[in-house]
């Protein structure tokens, strides 16, 4: 995975998640102590919604290799991801 940052702002690294099979919308498996996260699409772009609904083509597109920092637990709990193209995977680094 390369170098994992040990902090994000005042939060410390608390875990990693690899999300696959994104042909249907997926939510995050939040560790109990996670307060923020960095989402990194690795192989294909993914659509992301922050309101708990299934993402559509109108929602933001994260390109492979582009990262997104989510800084509140409420937003993390509402994140939904779906692939833009087949075989997308997303790595999530959690901080708390």
C-alpha cells in the first residue's frame, strides 16, 4: 500500500478498508473511533453521494488516483459509492 499517513489534522490513523464490488452502491464500514477518512479510488472512477442515497451520474465523480478527505463522522456515515466503470476499487484510510 505504500506509506500510510499516521495523522490527518489532529486525528491519528485507525484503520484501512478496501471496497470492491461497486456495481451496486456501498457504504463505509466505519471503525467505532473514526472521525475522518481519505477515500482513494484505485482502478476506476467512482460516483459519490453524501446524503445516504445511491449515487447517480449527477453526483461528483472521483477519478482513479484522486483522493477525497471526508472530515465529519456524519458525512462518513452517509457516504455511498458506486463504480463509474467495471472493476472499481476504493481504498479508505480512517482517522480518529
